[in-house]
C-alpha cells in the first residue's frame, strides 16, 4: 500500500504532482499542507451541508404532516385498558390489556372511553390495538358537546394487525367543541383475540411528532418468527422509514453539491464521487449503528434467557417448555431404538416442533396440514403422539383409538396428561 | 472440553481448505498478491467445508460410521499432505504470506489517517462478529425451516452415524418401519445438514445452539474471502475493507448468522465466491482459478435446489468476460431467449424447483418497495445500486464492469421473474421469501456497485482533466 489516499482528491493530486514533478521538499510539504487544509475544509462543509439538509428535510416533513400548531400548549391524553369499556363484544382485562375474544351477536365489537378533550387542541388519536385481520373494518367514533346526538366516525387503517394513528384534519367537521367520548368499532368476526392496551389523544406538535418518529426508529426489535425473513428496523409500523429518510438527505446533499460545483467550482475541492461516497458511507454507518445497538440489546435479552444453561435447560427456558416437558416423559416411555411415531397436533408449530424433538425416532408430522393418515395405514408397533389435537378419541375399555371419522384401531394408552397422550398401535 | 473439540474440528476443516487453496495457487501470482492471506483463509474455509461434506457423503455411502476419528483423521492427513506440498512448491511466498498477515491485519503500510480508519472499521466489524458469536453460541435453533427441514436431517444422521434417507410422506407410510425418515422438505440437499452433523459429532451430543457454529464461521470466512477478492479486483486496502463491511453489515445477512440454521447464507457466500473465481479465471486463464471456480459452483448446486439456476445465471457474465466484443451481444440474445422461454413456460403452468409458473403478470411492487427500500434489511444497498445505475449507466457495459453488470442483471431478472410470474408473489407480499432469495445475490450487488462506482468516478476524472498525467491513486480508483 503506498501513501496515497484511498479517496480521490484534487488537492492531494496537486501535492502528488508536485512531488512527482521533482519539486523541492519544501514545496512538496507546502502542497501537502494545503491539501490537508482543503480536505478539512471540505469535510466541515459537507458535514454542515448534511446537517442543514437534515434540518430542512425535518422542517419540510413537519410542514406537510402537522395538522395543527407546531408547538401546542396541550399534552397528550391517554387512557389505559382499565378505563376502557367493552360496550359490545366479549372480553376481559388481563395484564394491562383488554383482550377481546368475540364480537356481539351482530358481529360488532365496540370499545368506548369517556373523554373531555378540547377538539382544537388534539389532532391525532392512536388506539393501541393488535391482533386484527389485515382486512378488518375498523372505525374511530366520537361524540362532542356541540352535537351530543351525533355520532361522528372516521375509518381506521390496519397494518400488520395493528391500527394506525388517525390524523384529524380541519376537513373532519365533526371534530369541534369538546370531545366527550371516543370509541373503536370493529366490524365482523375476530379469528383471534384482539388486544387493546389503550388510546392516546395527541396534540401532534412538532416535538411530539419527532419523538414518535424517533421512538419508531429506535424501538427494540426482538427476534421473532419473521426475523429470518425480514428485519423491519424498529417499530413494525413506521410513518417514515429511516433508510428512506437518510437516502433522501444524501441525494439532496449530492444534488446541491453538483449545483454548487457548476456555479461555484471552488466551493468543494474534493471530487463529487468522493463526497458522494463519504455521505453514503456516513448514512450507512448511521443505520448500522442503529442495527448494532439493536443486536446488542437482543444479545442481552438472549443472555438473560439462556446464558449458563445446559441445552435441555435452554429448551425448558424457551416457549417450548410445556411441550418439551411432555416429550421428556414420552421419550422415557418410547423404546430406545428408533420407532415410527405419528405426531398429531392442531397447531403446525407444535406438530413440527414435537417431531424435531423426537428425532431420531422416525417421526411423521405433516407440514402445513392437520390431516392424519387413515389409521389402517399404520402398523402394529407404530406410536401415536397427541398434543393439543381435537378429534382424537380413545375407548379405554376396548382399547380402540380413532380419529377424523376413520375406523378405529387397536391401541394401548402409554402416557396421558391434560391435552396430551401417547399410544402404541396393536 | 467438548467445545474445545468443536472449535478444533472446525479449525481443521478450515485449515484443510486453506491448504488446498494454497497448494492450488502455490505457483500463481495470486499467492504473493494483495489480500492473499485473507483470500486463502476465507475461500479455503468454504472449500474445506464443502470437502468435509463430500467426504462424509462418501463415508456414509461405503458404510463407515460417522465419528471424530473417521472423519477427522483423513482430513488431518489431507491437510498435512497439501500443506507440505504447497510449502514445497513455493515456500518463500507462503511463509512471507503467513508472516505478513498479522501486520496487514493491523493496517501496516497505511498512512496515519487511513490506518486509524482501518482500525476503527476492523474494530466495528469485530464488535458485530462478537455479538453474533454470542448469539450463535447461546440461542437454540430458532427459525422455522431450520428445525423443520434442515437440522432434522442433521439430527438423525448424527444419532444414526450415517445418512439415512429422507423420503416423501407417502413413501414413509409404505416403507419398512425405521428404514426411512420424513421431514418438511425431504428433497433438500445434504450439504448444510452435514455441517451440523459434524458439529454434533465433535461435541458427542446434539446441542441445539453449538451445532450452528459453522454459520458464524461462514460469516467470518466470507468477510475474509471477500476482502481478498476485492483486493484482487485492485481496490485499495481501505476500500476493500469498506466493501467487506458493507456486506457484513447487511442486517438480513447478520440475521442469518445469528438465527443460524438456514442455507441462504452459505448459498450467498458460495455463489459470490464462485462468480468472482470464474471472472478471475477468465482474466488469468490459470487452472487454479478454474478448479476453485468449479468446486465452488458445484457446492452451490448442493446447498439449495435453486443453486443450479444461480450458477446458470453466472454463465452470461462469464461469456461476456471471455469474449468482450461478442459477449455482450450473446448475453443480450441469451436474455431475450431466456425471457421468451420463461414467458412460454408460464403458459404451461409448469412447476420448476417448487415454483408454479403462471402467466398473469402481477408484480408485487409494494412488497418489493418495503423489502428493498423501506425496511432495514439492506441498509442503503438498493438506494446505492439505483444511484450507481443512474449516475454510471454509460459505464456499466465497459469491459471491466460488464461481466458484473450482466451477472447482476440476470440475477435481478431471475428474482423479478420469480416474484411476478410464480407463486413466490405472495411470499413477497408477506415478506417471507423476498429477502432470503435476494440475499443470494446481494454480496455480488455490492461488488458490482463498487466496480460501477469506480468506473463512473474514473470517467469523471478523465472528463475533468483529460490530459492529466498524474497516475490514478490506489483505492476507489483503478490503476492505469
């Protein structure tokens, strides 16, 4: 590696040229010092430009998105799960969450809360809801003291099973006077329980909005079942993705530098590619700092869960614990040499997971289907492991095992626990 | 003690591969070139890993049970023999290479500012790798496919000490008891599970976390090999390290190290190194490059079923490098023929490699936007790729860049075709496959981006000072 910079730079080029042209050491030193000065000046100018463009982009974003005053006097108003009323539907409050398990007979779920908000102070309502269908029909309802008899409503967008912030603009004419009640209506059946942690009315000022974006970007993203496929980078729903924001800032900076070079060629001595790559690397580094910070937090969580444990203790410390505990007992009953085991479970996860833990037995667990083969296709000596599977009946008196309407097979019950059992076919 | 054996066993695999690569290149200029130590160790690890799985296949085929000695001793013998032969052939270069490696790792030879940047970047990468290592060593097998279709085989083969066959469900029902096995993907290749089998054999037990050590080692080795390759592509030390960092910092790649158990990381590494080896062979026409390219390409085919398509995607780029004048025309014709054939096939609703072709074009743009530009999967990779395309489009087909451009173009076309015309569309919309499939090509996109950027920057320099007699500087700029 020689002494030349990895980055192209006209000023350093001049210094090199001076040296190459056989200039005196003093002249070469002078040229080198000048190059260093230019480089530092460019670095400062680029940093300042980056900061200015960043501030300008933030300002433009706020100007476009804020529906009301930039610096409102009101504070956010929040209601937790205990203050919510499930007016229609079935559910219960547990662990700081309202868990709604079913709508009412007409298929409507309605959650209400009594409020006293000055409408002009608040421009956003955020229901903290999870577990919704992507196509769920959800609405925000409210009443005011101006027209107490009128029920106002706005549709609520759902993404990744969660409701998004509802921004109320001056066009929404019912948002006047004092808001005396807020409600969330979900139309249609609920395939899985919906959890509601509360509702927040937001003034949506500049600081609050920026704090929200910051929280979204730097929210801890723990490993989950989808992590192997997608890294979201912070909160699941984000108003502005951080990569897009940084890419926009870098692109604008490079655009400004290109324009500046046309009108004021001496504004930057460094070549445009050099500056562009420096900005790109800086933006990439910012994203990488976020990602590394998230990795460090994840590692801490992993250490708390698994550090110092044996492989088996780790399994018992995971979400598999109840299944593993049952499989430990099943393994004690199963022969030590590999046998054929049919695994039956309603959930794909338990079926596949049980199979994995039972290897090297020759395990049959149908992926992505709860369907079981006809018992007639099994042989004497085959085993059937049942874990949270509906539709399997055992006649203890006659030793008959049957499932899904097929003809029964002779079988012997070898192990039973609530929701789980192990049989051997006879 | 068992974890010591585990590390030792994998060091042996790496050493075996490094010795093979060193022997192959013993009389080549590459061994004395820039980045040689990193390349030999990094690429060697992948060669060694593949050699290990070939040996285990052979051993199982002839009925020798898996064991530390039965697998390790032959590897040790091969390592000793190849290392001895390599030293005999070119003792001077190899000893110098080993002697200089630590100094180079610490940035010796760089000027002060560059050295500070170098060390900062090395430390930053080191922090990343340390976090990933802790995660790999502590977390039991976590992601879904890892324990439904990859480690399933490894676990059985470790317990039985041989490669028992995995068959479809219908065959399982009909087969004699205990003779065959079934999992969610019985047709998937054996290379990746065999690496876990070797880990478990070294440990003497099945450990859900420690069997995944090869994933972390793959990440480290890939970084080394990529650095070496970028140096061979005449990037300066700092630029090559920056390129390596760009790849190793990709969140989706890191996730595939941390949540070990999938084959996509291995696919990405082998494919990238195979492509770079082929292009190097076209340049040097030396048999070691050809041999390494063939080995790595063969590995691609045995890692994942789409590996054969990925290797086929390299062919137009290799032809372009081989025949610079006619190659681009041939690539264009190949592209047109492939596109026409693909469109014809979509009318047949045929299923290829598990993907069902369908003619109703419907590109899931929103899913692609989220995956590539909105979410954190790729940092700024695709913004950079788009910017380089926009800025340097005139130079994308110049001789040095064209092979990379064509490989990336075919790869991207393959991905987009799959997303638009097969059942993979829904896996883009739900973000379940789009990033994993793209991961295979992503490191090559980084290399292409660097090559294209360098060509663009060099072009601008020439425009600014057409008569400039000063030699281009080392680093992002190509040598004269």
